[in-house]
C-alpha cells in the first residue's frame, strides 16, 4: 500500500517537473525592447512655460454638523465627559 502511494507521488512530481522544466524560447519570440525617444513638437505650449504667478490654495471650508451648527470644540475631559 505504501509503495503504490509513493510511486504515484513520484509520477506526479516527475510530470510537473517535466512540464515546468522543458520551456524555452525556441524561436526567440520575445523581442528585445529598445527605448525610443521622441521630442515634443515645436509649439508654444512646450517651448515657453506659463508665466502665471503662484496662487495659494483656498482655505478649507468649515465643516458643519448634520444640524447646520459648527462643531463644538473638544472639552478637556474628553468626548462625552462633563465639563464647561
């Protein structure tokens, strides 16, 4: 009984190794890739940068609660604690 299981495992292992080990690129189907550089066209948008000044991003809007009131500041006692 043990011999039959061992023979089956060896057979499966050899079949898997044969399938994985026999691959090779026989006809060089994978091409070698070369980087090709292309220059942008001679247009104003590529040759001259924009001269607009830097604008600061807008200030963040104040978030409101579901009832439309601004959120209350955190108390020193923590969330849900008693305090002023």
